C-alpha cells in the first residue's frame, strides 16, 4: 500500500565522517525530504544506525536501499573497509555485512570524499558535466575523480589523494610520511598553524583581529577575512594559491571538464575561490585551463549523505 506521493522509491543516505551521524531520506532526484542528526557513540554505532534507519522507514515505507559514507577506504568489489582512522576497530573490515545485518536493508558503503563527490556530481555543482574532479578542504584535504559518470578509484582505491601531492619540497613533514604535502599548507589546522607562526614573527600582523584570540580556528580566519581584516585576507589568499597550484597539476594531468571544491575551508567563498582560479590559470597549460570550470560546491554538509543515497540508488541499475 502506497500513498499518492510516496510510490516513488526513496533512499537513506548516512554520513559517518563527523562526530554527528547525519542521516537523510533522499528522493529519486537527490532532494532531502527528512533528516536526523545523532551524536555518534563509537561503541553503539551499529545500533544507532539500525535505530535511525528503522525510524525513517516508519516515516516513509518506500525506502529501497541505504548508502553510507565512511571516513575510510572501501574496496567496492568486495565491500570491505581497507583502512579507517575513525571507526571503532571491531566493525572495521566487516562494516558492510554488519550494517546489512543491523538494518535489514541493502547497503552500499563508500569513502566519504567519494560519496560527497558523487553527490555534487549528480545534484550539486558538478551537475551536467561528464568528468569532474572533486576536492574537499577541511580538517584534511581529500579528492575524488569521476570519469564518465563513475568514480575512478585507481588500482587499489587511493586515486584522488589530492591532499598529499607535494607543493613545497622543503616543507613540513606530513602524517603520510612525505614532506610539504598540500595538506600541510592548506587544511584548516594548517591555516591556523601558518597564521600563528606569522602573528608571532611579524610586528604588523599583531594589528590583526586574530591576535586578540589565541585559540582561533580556520573558520575565524575566514570570518575575519570576510570582515576585511588584511592579515586574514592575506592568509586566505595564500591558502588559495597553494590549492590553485595543486589544481593546475590536476588540469594538466586530466584536462578535466569541471573542478568542484567543497569542505569547511571553502566557506570563505570568493575570497578563496578567486585566488585558486587565478593560480590555476597562471600555472596550468592554457588549453587545459580554458577547457575547465572551477566552481564552489553547492551541497554544503549534505554532500556526503546525498551522494551516499545516490550511490545506493544507482547500484540498483
Ligand atoms: Zn601527505
């Protein structure tokens, strides 16, 4: 028995990449119809997912499948989780079958950056393009490649590790073992570190509003930049140049149609997008630059849950 508006299939998208479990009922067009947010309790994760899925099935009886974005690498052939820093150990490798058991639903799991990329590709800033490179810049920097409508994950699932391309050969050590990765310069924590170093060294920068608050975040830097604070504007602009340097390499390598940038650091808006585009233009092979569109993501924090739901939808086809 179905209601008039409810005969269409619906999908549940779940994002496990933040401390808050973000869950949504998503319709066939990628629109969120209902949402829930629950603080994740790592020891109760399976139960929490099972409970919210069952609750949402009560809201809409046409749930066809569940897509889950996780902060880890997923082998989509075997549905096994290869590596994850942030999930409880006990459920790591078998996460997929554990989720199937717990929810009684068909479940698709995918890496969070890949899921967000797919969301933007289907219903966000990537819509209408055939090939897209997605970049997320927040606490870390991730990337994903979509070619002809499909996520391209490489020989062992690591394709698109945009945060770990080398920008500064003399740079700081990165957690991946390399030095001078983009992530050591342009992630949220790296922006804070660079701003602190400079506030400490440079007399004129003590005039910055950031100097008042010793424990500022990357969001504060973006906020002060928007308010016209010169020092914060300079920090955001330099960050954009580092990212644009990486984007130029992507353009040269892939001659890709569209680049979409999301994540918290992009909340600085045009203040960061413009220097990214300028630097990419300055450094990329000109025909590659001219063939591409570089855009800010449009789905915000919903990208991964919408993308996971869309992956669950498209896996049926
Ligand atoms: Zn690295």
